[in-house]
C-alpha cells in the first residue's frame, strides 16, 4: 500500500531507511512516560486554577518542551506521581 507522505514524514522515512536514526538511551522510560501521558489524556479531569511563580511557570514550559508534552500534562503527571507516592528525589 502506498501512502502520501508530507515532506517532514518523507524526511523521517528517508533517514530511517539510511540507518541515520538512533535509539535514545532511556527509551523504556520515554515509552512509559508517553503511555502515562496518553492514559492521563483519557481520564476524567477536573479543571483547577493553580498559581505558580513566573520562574516555576517558565521552568514547567521548558521541561514540557524537552519531554514533548503540553505543560499542563507535565504538571498533572508530576502532581499525580507525588500524590501516589511514585515521585522520588534524585540521590
């Protein structure tokens, strides 16, 4: 079956076929983070207002961009992990 690819998709396919793409070192962690984000997307949610310092707000946006997530999803995930006891400090 032939698919019509946009230029970005074609570029990715070409890089894959050339063997230029490499797996990231923490691929399993990234997969789990993505799965959790997907699960959170389909959970019923409540809207809240949350006040953050400008610095924390900016840091949340930066971290979300690094993770490829909307910042609301990132913050929701951090809060959920903390409340469920799964958020741990780095040694």
